[in-house]
C-alpha cells in the first residue's frame, strides 16, 4: 500500500461516503482509492461545480462529503465553491494533489489559498503519519464545522506505507451543554417578554419539536433564516423567513417583538434586514454552541453558549406555567403569494411572481429547492413552498452567481426521494451550463427553471436609475432551452402561464429526462429584497 491508497482508505473509514471532483493525473490514485474503499464518486464537468456539489451534499445529508481535485489549477478552479463552503462552516474535506517545487507549472501556495477563503489547510507529510493525518482532517471538519483542505504532495503519494493503519469511524461533534446562569438569564427574559419571537437558523435544524414546545410555553412566534426555511412548516404561529425575504406581515410582527432569540442563527444583516427588523426597545439574545459566533454580526444583550436542543430543553423545564406572550394576536397570512400585486406579465414575458406561484401549484410537495444568486432569487425562495428544513439548499454565503445548478445536484443526491428543483438566473445558468451534462449523466429527475431577463438584473436595477450605461450588463436573447436540449434535457420556453402546461405534463410523465424551463421574465423593476439590500449598503 502506498500513501495515496492509505489516505483514500482512511478518509472513507473516517466517514467520507460521497466524493465529487474532476480527476487529473495528480488525484487519480487518491480518488480511485476512495472508490475502492467504498465511497461513491460523482464526476463533475468543472471543479467549481464539484466543490458546490460537495458543499450542498454535506448540508443536506448531515455527513462529510469530499471534493477531489488536481494540483494547482484544479484547486484554483474550485476556489469559489470552497469559499462558499468555508464561509458557511460546512464540514467538508477537499483532497488536493500538491506540488512543492516552485518551478513547476502547477505550483501555487495551496495553504495560502485555503487560509485566504477561511478553510483549514492540512498536509500529508510522511508515509508513517498519512492515515492519521487524513483522519485528523475529517475530525477537524466534523468537530469544528470547518472546510478542510487536505494537501497530498505528489512525491509523498508514491511512498510505501510500512503497515496499514487501523482506521476507525471518528466520533461526531459533541453537543455543548449550556451554562446554568445563562439559561437562568434567558428564562427570566422569556417570562417577562410580552412579544417574543424565535428566529431559528442552520444550527436549529433537527430541533423543531423542542423549539415548538418552548415557543408554546413562552408564547413566542416562530421564524427562520433562509437556510432553515421550512423548519416550522405547518405551525400556525410560524412567520416563515425572517429578513429580506420576509413578507410585509412577517416583517411587521418581528419588528414589534420585545424579545428576539436567535437559535443557531447568526442574526446577520440579511436575516435582520440590516437591523431594521429589530425594534428600538427589543432585547436580542443569541444561542449558539460556538462562543465566537455570539455577537459576531450585531450587538446582543445576552449570549448563551450551548447546543440548541439542550438549551431549549433546559429552558422548557425552567419556564414554568404557559404564557400567552405574542399569541394573543391574530398573525393572519404571512405568505407572499397572498400579498396582492399588479401582474406585469405581457404576451412575451411572464411576471416572476406569477411564474413562481404557478410552479408552486404544479410541483409535488416533496421537493428540494436550490436557488442561485441574482435579482430573481427572492421569488423562488419566498414563493416556492418546501416540506421541511431539508427542502431548501441555500448556498449564498459568498453571494456568487453560478452555484445554483451544482447546489441542486448535491442536494438531489442527498435527498433522493424528492424532486430536485434548481432556480437559476440566466447569468448563473450560462455560467454553469457544463453541469447540465452531469444532471443528465446521473439520470436525475431535475427541474431547472431559468428566470431569464437577458441581463445581470441586479446591476441593471442598481445602476440604471442613475442613468449609467448598461451595455456591459445586458445581452442579446439566448435560447437556453435549445442549449439544454443539446445536453439531453427536455426543454420548454415559457412566456405565459399557459406555457407551463409543459411542466405539468412533465411532472405527470415518466421523468425519463430532466426538464429545463427557459422562463422569459419581465425585467421592469428590481425585486423587493434587492432594493433593501442596496439601501443597506
């Protein structure tokens, strides 16, 4: 056994079961070793796509996925996806071949690249320590919720390993017990609050039952950040998404809260609309099992370091009698689709709100939605319902366009019993079109919806009103449906609601090929969430 074999086997033994990547000479043996040890490998058409697939798979499966790339250029191609994963604290291992000779064409400072985007660099340094170092990379990813770059130098890969190391499955991250004094302080705040609101984030996923019980006891209304959308679906006191995607009624109720508790939620500028959702007299509390996250994005009045489930459980025991709290009001409808609007559809272009509502009615309830970045993104995020917190995969920490299709692929593989829906803008769709081949090759029954305004809409609406020239951000019409057919997709061009009959037929059909919808959307106004984002800047 050589080091490449030992590293591949050690990673799988430590819990890596799904690998994405593009294979070159440098990572050929590493990848084959992981496959031989039992991991599933999915070949992407670009390393950037592979990185985001691994990120999305890890998020939606609760496991550690791996990305495998060639030395130098393979890694640099993947850096945007790695940056998104690192910023989101996705537990993921990037396995990269590495050259150490500066005169090599492939040489770059791979450790520096990792640090630059917030990933943790690790290097295999010897045959004797290779297996342990590989397992240590997985341990860091799991226990610290970090994206780890595991560099495997080419000369080291070929070294013989004296004896195969005994590899064992590594333990999961331990739940952090909250401090009793901090629990007591939050208990007192909950008892005195008249209008409490819970905002649950990614760290609250999987803790619906205990949070709902505590909200019932304390009279709190329930909301989520975008990444936890669907967590409280069906609860009559759920407000949906807090932040830029919040409906007017949701924003009104959160803004009137006298206590806001973030559960595994950063309470960042997006979730709190740059602070606009926090009333002047509101007390802000943050519960997170990572002390460094407390108050990282805004001033808080109380921070509780602890696991969301354990903290909520102790609060439930301490809160005593049930309170009316914020549940004396009638919340009314908090859904965007119930907000009246003037349909701006024409004979040639469909209003994105009308498009999204119609899609929501046609698609099956069991779905997993992935949303790219851009002017359009609020529409699918706010109008497409999801069954639970595993129904929306939201790779937006880096705000890069072009990640949505790869996100949908990773999410689809992690949630194979659900219909995968990729919502893209035309810019992101064209940027990532190579991965249409991956969708078709894997046989995924995916619906790809392109909100096509023939422009980089965010820039059009930001700079256009001031009279700036827009030739650099507007483009001639592109027949994206024809491009999709070239990759083996079924495809439909949608200009009116009637054209969506093709989607209904596809949903009710055999699903032998994925479907791309080239939706020609109106482009006469910016989305509401983008207006607020620009005002915040």
